[in-house]
C-alpha cells in the first residue's frame, strides 16, 4: 500500500514494520478491520476469478503487496502459479510460503526485465502511486497478451467511512482533550502529579468509550495512557514519557495512513484518469465491476486491463 509518490510513506513503513511476523493477522482496527470477514471473502472471490483465466505456471506480480495476503490466497487456489510481490516499504512481514516478496520497490520503477509477467495485480495499492508512471512500468513488465487486475478503493465505500470515524476519534483524544499532553504536564508536577495524570486518563477513557465505543481510538488512546502510568510507577517518569511519545507517534501515523487512504480513494474515483493512463501505455480497460459486501454496499471496484 505504498508508493514513491506519497509524501507520507513513513506511516505505512512503520505500519508494516510493526506487523512484521504477524502474517497479516494483526489489523489493529486499521484500514480493513478484522471483523469484516465478509469483505475479505469478496476480495478472495475477485482474485480466484482472475487467476482462473491465467495459463499454467503463469508468472504474476502483485504490486503494493503489503503482507502478501493476496499472494497467499492465490497460491492456496493455484499452486502452479509463480508469484512475486513488491512493496515500497523497506521492512515487510515474511513472504507467504511459496512466494517471493521484494521490499523497497516503487511501482513507478520496477526492478524486473521487460515482458517478465503474465499478469500484474494490485489490491488497494495502485491508486496510492503515480498512476501514469506506474501504468507505463506495468505495461513494460507485462508479457504480450498479459492481464492486469486492480481492486481499487471507492470514496463512497465503508472502508474510508470506517477510517474517517477512527480519525475523528484520534483527533478527539489527541487534540480536543489532549490525553497525552495532559499526562505529560501532570508528570512534571512532582510526586502528586502521577495521581493527577491517572485520574485524568481514567476519566478520558470513560468519556472516549461513551462517545466512540470501547476499542475505538477515543477509548484506546487514553486507556493506553492510563496503563502506561500504572506500569511505569517502577520504571520512573522518563520511561513513562518515552512510552507516551510512542503512543502519540503511532496515533499520528494512523492519521497519516487515513489521509493517504482518502487521497487514494479520490485517485481511484477519477476513472477517466486511470483508463487514460493505461491507454497511453497501450493497454485498454476490458471490464469494470463493483465489489460488494453482503449488504450490497460497494467497497471497491475491480478493473481488468489487457
């Protein structure tokens, strides 16, 4: 989910670094919540349909591969495929067994020979990049007659809606009630400051739960502050301040990821630009279809080019 054209690559870099070793099983309530299993099932169905039309032992490149979950799904259905993933992030979770993943790779400058792949895919990744430059590179590494499959975001879908709700809760915790700033200030007040900080964090967590629900960032952030203060009694104020800074950095990084998601949705919604980018590279749009959750609400569009 990263590309060299993003001014805020670092939030995604830290995201994958923090999730390295999880095999993509830890979502932490972020871009695609784990409880939305139905969305994942719909994604799998899209890719199973796509790879069913590929020749035996086809070579496939998955761009902005992240934790490689799309590669894992594909290999489970067709073990003959030769699967490679690429992502700009310098540190990624381990590649799914039977696949190869390369980190530090921008989709606008692919380190692969011409006509290397029978297919190129991307799930919620292509739209984060420079679509014109990426389309040219995709066309270069694609074999004649090869196929491209892109599952792209929708600005009117539930994924952006969910993440904007998280951003609102994060901003409330960081800015409106200054959960971390108040704790820092209280810790400088001497021996009584710790109790003041604990009381403020506990009250903020209660209010966050009432406003946004338990396990929302409005509850998670002040609750993390409260637990930091409790566990930090033995280690001292400097340790507590360092942990508070880490919580704050992670919260700001999530805001950065949500901002980049919103921009990616706007890029994906500009369908004329996407089609024109591939047309300029000699590739045409073959099919376009919505991808829906069980309620019928569309959360993405699947575009196939060749």
